[in-house]
């Protein structure tokens, strides 16, 4: 009994890569293949028979069997071919058997049961002493298979910084002897562009010159590491593209395949649904086509994408709709999701993702050695190597590497103090009022986190001239979190200025945060009424009959304005002064007369707006114009300045004057010289209707 | 009948010189039976004109002077009182200007909303209230007919010792207009007296159309008109002293108005010596 040599296992390492320098496009797969050939001998005889096979590397098998004239018999010799070459098969009945009528058949099958060779003869008298001899040449064919039939002319690859958008490369271990069974040193594959030479050329390493060469014909080998790059550097015609035919030859065998190069370069914009994720989060990646004119459009349904995380396995995974999770997805339809790593080192990481439409990764070519032109059992689809076990390890991948888009997603650590959120409530206060400051520790995702309660917090403002903190400038986080810090606008009163924006900055644990508030100027008014008994019966102006109680609403309003600015005056004393200093024209107050009031260096008349309520003597009807837009007063009121406004008194149906002191929460607050206790806003009896107003401001 | 109808033409105060860039408040206030239009030294106009307006009381707004504001003013609301309110309405022109930039001649054209008597208050106050030129004029009981116009000039100069003038611009038509208004407002009666005075004004105006030589004659006719009203006023006074009331009379207010017109007109005509 002969034993087959220990070379029945072949390990072929295949790699598909675009460029050895670009790690992201590397794909490695180990392939173990057990090859076997079955040599069968069938005969019809009662005599025993034997089959003996001898291979070029000493492969040997012999099998004997008992015959049957009635039913015939078959014996099978199985070997593991260690190499390509000529196999000698000798078969026939054993000489010691009696002569008999024989018929015989011979066949060679591979391990999948496919018949590689067969021959049949008989019936005839068995040749006891003259066994049949056959020669079987293995392998018998060479196939060049193109994975896809179209590649894109992509122009300059901006991402990779090279002008090599299309690569052909493969790595295979060579057969150097009968043990192990590899390609021989002398074996090489010649690949030649026989059609469409104007559309591109090869870039390959020339072993003889020991440098890279360009050309339309490349001799690649030995097969220890071969890189053959196809450069589609000639712009193909329009959308129809240019046909390129490659011819590969090895071991005296020839095969051709073609593909199309098209000028359809395009970019893909990646649109993550979320740009900032927490560890373990998932976000959907949407894709938009960037057209050559810069516009964007949707991809057609069913479009496949190649998506890859650029740097490292610790950057998370991509998830295809079929459930495949990998750092690189090839030819996947949408929706594609990005899954952030569950754990990251440090506070945050930035993940770069690139994508291209799949047709830009378009063609692959493989060499396949077949016996006598028999087709392989399954289509080699480029995604699975399971049916390529019969390959002898040579393979060319063609790939366009156009990928002009890239996006970044940030994965941020949770539960790490990033900043403080500072809430100021209320966020608008008047001078002398206070507001509560609440401080919340937050992570990068603005989620509240717990920190040590005794963490020392420092409070500062950018405008200390307007207020101070009720606590000292230092507090604990626990107190600040509980709203225990109060800002009091107890310093300058910004009357006459727009609301002052005050920024509160909180610092603690080497982090900070800020909040904002507005401090508004406000005057403190004394509410005078014209009916106050102190002056109600004083004669108004130089009239001998009219009294302040009846005519003094405007006078009283002016007195309130002056008093608020710090002028020592009341309606009685103001009336007296105005009598002597031309403060009236007729019974009409001169709004500006107070500018000359003795001791008044604080407030002055600023102007007036609108026509006001009048009277038509001919019809004896009051003339009520359209009310003004109340917001016309806001600029003045927001500075804390007073306005004397003319309203229509529903009680008397006469024009009346009130002091508008402020606007808060949409309401205009008033001080009514008439003394109506329930009239504190314009919205009540006065129906938010003002017909004229007088402005005052500080000198 | 107004017993104390007087035309007061008073320079209330004239004090120190104006400060450069001094802010000055000008206030013109009229009773609400007239509107008025102010023309500033630059020729810009502001105010209201009742003529042709849909509502004569509201008039047609003219707003061509920046920082000037013309508005209704009212005094007299009586909150929390059982008294019947007796509001008084005014028309007020408020203008704040810088002196001396805004100094100069202001023309004020009073236009009657109705035939009536009116008051007019003029005040010009430096904002500082002291040590500046300031003035105040009060015109009380003037008469005006509906849609007729009386013109006044206010010359303001904030400089030291510079007189501030306010004067009525009197024309022959002004005299006739005031005569007519006095008659309509029952300050003059009866119709016969009105016609007599009117005829005298006719003579006066006819002589005016004949050149310089006749201006002397026109002055004589004006003086004749003056003699007539002097005589009528003297007669009316006698009746008043006796407590009698004659239907032929000339009230004191009307007499004062006409006398002022005559005085202003007389200065415009040469006397016998051609002065």
C-alpha cells in the first residue's frame, strides 16, 4: 500500500486591498483547501482488478478490487494532487485471474463529483497482463473572472492623496516545489490590456528592474506578493464609458475578461442624524449625492454604499440593515447606522467615517485554475471565498477608491464634569431686586451629573457695579445647586440706560459656566394725588376759582416725576412755583417749565408724541383720535424713565393724565393722580389706550 | 360781553445773554377756537389749518419743523369728584430748538375755526431757566372770523440786550376783518354804525390805490376812521356810566382792537410832511 505524501493541504492566503499603505481597505481571509482527485476504474469480469496512480511530485495511490461479470465492479483511487502536471494512471485486471470477457471505463472526478476526464471501452477479452495506461494533465484550464463589469473613472482621489483610483492587487503564495504544493518559482501571470488601452494602464512592480513601472502589459509573479494597479487615467467617453479587456495568461493558458470604465465620479455626503453621541449610542447615517455642479440629490432606491470607519476598531461599528456589524461595510444598502463604542478612553473621541457609492468600488478580477475548462461550481461573488477553494491563490481585485467625503462624529464620555449650567431666575430684575442663581453640573451632553457637594464654587460678574451676591463670592456646590446663591442689584441704578446685561460666571473643579440676567433701572415714586387735602384746595395756577383737585392731574404727575428724580417737591409747592415762574400758559402746564425749577439739576423735559384728545366746539363732541401703539413707549420705559400719558377717563369722559412708571410682564404700570385706588395699570379702566405722552429723562 | 377784553403785549422778562448752544423751549398756546401755523426762520411750517379740513376742529396737519409738536392740550378732569367737569382745551405748539441756531423771525398765522374771540400765549424759555433771554407774551380776547387769518411776528434772539418782539401784522384788510368780527361777535352795534365805519374804510382803501400822493390822503381817511370810533366809544362810555344800553355802541374790547390796528397802520403811511 502506498501512502500519499503529506502535501494534501494547501493554505492560500488571499488579500484584497486597494493600496498597501491604506489600512482601511484591507481585507484578509485565510483559506484552507483539501484537494482530491478520484480516479475510477469500472470493469465487467469476475477477475479482480487494480488501479494505480502516480503524480509528478510522487503522489501515489493503488486500489484493488473483486470483479463481477454479472454486475461489473468499480474501484476508485484517490489522491491529493500536490502540484500541477502529468498524472500517470495504470489500471486492469490482475494477471492471476482467469481470462474473461471484460468491458471497462475510466474517469477522473474532483472532490465535488465533477468529471474532469472519462473514457470507456469494451466489451473485449480482459487483458490480464496488459493493463491500460492513461495520462491526466492537471490542471487543464485558466480562468480570468471579473467580479463586476463596470468601474468608475474617478479622477484624482482627494482622500487618499493619490491618483490611483483603481487598483488591481493580490497576494498569493507560490508553488515552489512538490512539497508543499505551490505555484512554481517560474510561474507567473501575464496580464495585458488588449482593448481600451486609452482608458488606463497598469502600475506594477517590475521585479527585474526592482521598481514600479507603467504599461498596458504586466508580468506579475512570482506569487509571493504581487501588486498590480490599474490606473484609469484616460477619461472615458461620456456615460457609455470605455470598454477595457484584460487578457491573463499563465502556464500556457489564456483567459479574457472585460469591464467598463465610466466617467461618473461623484461624491457622497454623509449626514449623521446626531453628531454627538454618548458611548454605546447609535445614530443613523443618511447619504446624499453631491453632483458635479455642487448640488445635492437623493440616491436611487436600492443604492449600495461602501462605508468605513477610518481609524481603528475602538471607534465603534457600522451596522447594516442585514445586521452585519463591522468597521467597514461593502455594498450595503441603507439604512446604515453607526454604533459608538461602549467604552472610550478619555472624555471624548472623534470618529471619522468615509463613504462611497458602491459602484465606485466596482471590479475585481481573479485568476482561477480549472481542469479542462470546467466551470467552477459557483459564482465567485467577491464576498465569499467558500467556493474558491479550488483557486490556487491568485486573485486580482479591481477597485475604484473614489471617496471624496468624510464626516466626523464625536463620542463623548458621560458622567464627566464638563461645565456648569447657570440658571438665573428671574432673568430680568429691577434695581434693588434680587434673583436666584442655580448651578447644575453637567457633562458634555448637558446631562446633570453628581459632583462632590463641598466643591468650592466661585461667583463673579462682569458688571459688579450693578450688584453683588448675597453670599460671599464663594459657595459650595451643594448650596449653589439648591439655589442658595442670590444676586442683588443693590449698587448702581441704571436709570436712563438700556437694561444692563450682567453675566454671572461660576467656576469650580476647574470647570465653569455662565448665566445672564438683565438689570433694569427703576425710579422710586411717591404717589401724589391731586385730591390730597394738603393741596387739593389750593388755587390752581393764577385762577381764582379752579383748584388743584379739579385741574391738577398733569401738575401732580409732573410732581411725581420730579420727586422720583430726587427733587424736593410736591404738587402744592410745584403749583406755587409754576405760578410765579410762568409754569402755565392759561391753565395749561408748560411741560418743560420744570427744567428751570430751582434745585432741579436732575430731570428735564425730553419731548412728546401724538396729537391727543381734543374738543370740537361746533359739534360739542370730544375728539378721540386713534390710540398710539403702546410699544412706542417701551424704549423709554425700558430705561427706567417715566412717561406722563394722556388717557380717556371713563368716569368723566375727559382727557386725563397719568404717570406710566414701568412695563412689567406686558402690563404698563401707572400712578394715577386721580387717586383711583384700583387703577394701577393701563389695562384697566383706561383700556390700554394712550392718546399722547410726554417724556422726561435725567439731566 | 367781555368787560376786560384787552390786548396785552408784554415783554415779561429780558435777562442775560444767551449761552452758546443753549436749548430753548418755545411754547405757543391758543384757545381751541383757532388753529395756527408757525413758520420758522428757515421757512419750515408746522401747525394745523382748519380751512378745507373734514373736521375743522382737527384741521389739516402741517408738520415740517423737526422737534416741533402741535397737539391738543386739555385741563380740567375732575377725578373722584361729584363736580361736573369743565375741561378747557387748548392748542399747543411745543418746540425745542438750539439758540442761537434757531433764533430769528417766527411767523404765526392764526386761523379762525369759528368767528370768536381767542387767547394766545407765547413763551420762550431757555432750558436752564435762568440767566438767559426769556420772554412771555399774552394775547387775550382777540377777535377772529371763521377761516380768516391774523398774522403775528415773533422775533427771538437769545443774545444779550437784544429786544424780543411780538407784534401783529396789520393790513387794511386786517382792520376791516377786525371790524367785521367785532360786529359779528356783538362788540359793535348797530348795523348802521357798522355800515358807517365800513364806508369809511372803503374811502380809506380807495385812496390807497392812487399812489404816494394819495397815501397822505389815505392816512387822513384812516384818522377820520379813528375819530369816528373815538366818538362812538365816548358815547358808549357815557351810556355805560348812566347804566343805559344803546343799540348803537362800541364795546371797549372792539375799540382797543381797532385802535391797535389803526396805530399799526398809521405807521405805514406818510403824514402831511411826507414822514
